[in-house]
C-alpha cells in the first residue's frame, strides 16, 4: 500500500492495515513419521518455538493418543501458544490419566470461570495440588469465583487467609478489587491504598488505585498518584493518557469490573512476576490464561510479546503485538516494538519505512522518534539520525533526566558525522541531566583522550565509568585503549586483559590487546590476538588493518597519535 494512500485514512486504520502482513513466520512441514514429528516437537520445545511445538506435538499425538507423557507435552505446548481450545481438550484427557495434574486443573478452572461455572472452577482450583505458588494462585482465583457467585464476603475472607507477607500486596490489591466490584468503596479504598502504599513503583497497582480515586470523586488525588509515578518513570503511555484524560475533565474506567476480569488480573500479575524472574514458560502460560479471560488487556499482551522477543521468537512477538487494540495507549508502543523486531530480523528497509510511518502519524511521540533515530544511527545515517533526535528533543516539554539518551545518541551521531563541537555539547547536556551516567562518561572521556584534550578530566571520567560498570568489557576497553593512545602501554595491557576476560569474543578488544602486547614486546601474543580478532568477524575496514598487522606488525618508530598530544593548558 502506498504511503499516500495510507495518509487518506485515519491513523489507527492505516497502521492496522500495515500490521496485517508484518510477521512472516518461518514455514515448517508436518511429516508422516510419528518419530519425526515427536523429535521436531522436542527440538521446537527446546528452542521455545511455541507454534511449532504445539503443531508437532498435536500431530505426534495422533499416532499415540493414549501416551500420558505425550498428552502432557501437547497440552503445555498448546496452552503456551494460546491454542486454548486444544489446551482444554488435552487437559480433559490428561486428568483422565493423572487426576492430580495441577496445571490441567488450573486451565479447566479458568475455562469454567469464563463460562460462569464458579462452583466447578473452585473444585478445579481445590484439586490442583499443593505448594507455595499454588496457594496464592488457587486462593485468589477461588476468591474471585465467590465474587462471581455474589458471595463477596466469603471471597474477602478467603483472600485474608494469605497471611504470608510476601503475598501482602496481592492480598490487599485483590481484596480491594473484590470490595470495589461488591460496591463497598470504603473497604475497597482501605485495601487498595494499602497495596499502593506498599509498592508505588508497579504500574498496574498505581493505575488501578488512581482510577479508583478518580471514579470516587477524588480526581486531584488521582492526578497526584499519576504524577508521582511519572517522576519515577516519565512519559509512560498509560500514565500520560490517564493524566490527559483527567485534566480534560473526562472520566476513567476501572480495568476490573467483572469476576472474569478479576481472575484475569490474578493471572496477569503472576505472569508479569514470572517474566521478571526469568521463568518464561510459566509466565507465558499465566499470560495466555489471563488473555483468554480478558483478551484486550494491553499490559498482558505487551508482557507476552516481550517474552517472545527475549527468547528470540520474533515473528511470534509481532503476532502478539498486533493484538493490542488500536485505541489503546500502548498501541504505539506495540508498533515501535514491531518496527524494532523487523530490524532484528534483517528487514531493515521495511523497519525504516514502518517506523517512519509511525513518526508521520505521531510526530511528537519521542519514543517513536528515538526508535527511528536509533535505526538510522545503527546504519550510519548520521545526518538523518541527528535530525530525528532533534525532532524528538523538540517534542519533549522540558529538560528532564529521562531525556539523557536522546542527547547521548545525538552526540554520538554528531561525533560520527565529524561535528565534534556539537557532539561535545550534547554529551555535556546528557551529563547535566544525569551526572555520572557511565555510558556518557565513557564516550566523552575517551573522545577527549583521543583528541588530547582535557586529559585529567577525561581519565577521571573513564575511571568513574569503570567504577560504576566494572563488568562492562567495552567500558574497561575504553580505559585501556585510552592508556594505549597516551603511550602508557603497561597500564593499557592490564586494563585490556581485564576487558578480554569480560568480552572474549569482541574483535575490537582483541585487536586493541594485540596492539598493546606488541608495544610491550610481547609480539607472539600480539599475533595471537590479531589472528583471533580476524576470526571474530570485524568490520571490513578494521579487518584490512588487522590483516596488515598480522603480515607486518606495527611500526616501532610510529607512536599512537594521541601520545604526542598536549593536554589543554587548564589541565582538563
């Protein structure tokens, strides 16, 4: 579809059409061999390819329909991929063979909630086994089934059985939500405030509490709650949209109005926690069950998409991001993520066009502009990147700490575009907003050393950056290479060897260490490092220089350029 045509329709529709063909999944064929399908499913499971695993396990099961272990694998693959009807069918078959299977009971209990069969749901949750994690899952879900039956008091009593203080936030949060659904604002306010006071840094808790305040005539308090979070995490789309709505005099809806949405909230919270802890499979299952009950929960969708990105299932991530509703504040976030995935997939031209379209339709969205600028910078389109970052900075309302990356990235673009005065000014602005930011300290400090400027201040910056990021091989390399550039070869070797320990597979660091070894007379080791750097896939222009050093070594009469430079008269 031509861009001109896209601009003739409303922006959400234009992007909706563009999203239709974004993901191009890798094709795979189902074979006739049961063993082949099983092995393919097993490999897909290891690769966390949920689509292939679900497909191959289902096919393998056709040839061995009574195999309990195979049924369980097919069930887990189906539910993690979001094939809910398949998953429920496998759960029934699994329970016929393994009546105590906790995950099968959880899935069928969630299905029963969706069908308003609350007593049946409680029965499944009660039979789902025991354990610390199961306690909170079964307890909160069962409490919501009582709310579904109109037995709100019993639901709250059940929630209050969660005495473990590690569950305190969940207990107060869901107790408050149940009281709110029960039209008991006094009890809801007490419990929701308790959860908010315990954790003011979790977006969902903040959003729900602020919405409750606004819906109960406490608009100014709601605005303060949102503004306090905005200080912690500036410009989050959900917070910005809610503040704009409240300040315009409009109202906000509660995200939890029914028992189904309440149960979905339980599962989303557990999925989000699992994602933070790195338990991807459990997190995906919780999130899939949550979205079965509340399919338009954009936070659950974004969290699930992020997991797919993390496990390198990029096509599936795009599929998930495309399900964010068009009118949701996170729609642009999902589009930006999809654009960045296109770049990760090597579809650079498509990514560039897609991000440019987002920017055209949302010209003041700093996140979209930043994503486009990063893409341009990565592909050495420095002039274009400078223009894009400048547009992003113009879109911000005031200088704030959250804007330091824009100045930093624009500074890099200026430096690479050989506009050093502008680059230096941007690095200084970034540090004014975020003093001691290690990435900025590293880049500015090394750039000064490379030019023989402000040497005392430069080395102080580099040492501070290493102190703040002692395990960052790139930053340690900068300190080592700065010593090399000033002819401090013994110190350079020491730091560059540390950098190699941290980043052994980086061609640039290996090349730097080779140079340093040569200067201290360790020429055999220098050749080893240069050969290693050559084999690690350096940039073409770097490879030519490495090959020349392997062939001829370094000129012992030639000093590094910065070694002859004089520091500024003020000593930095």
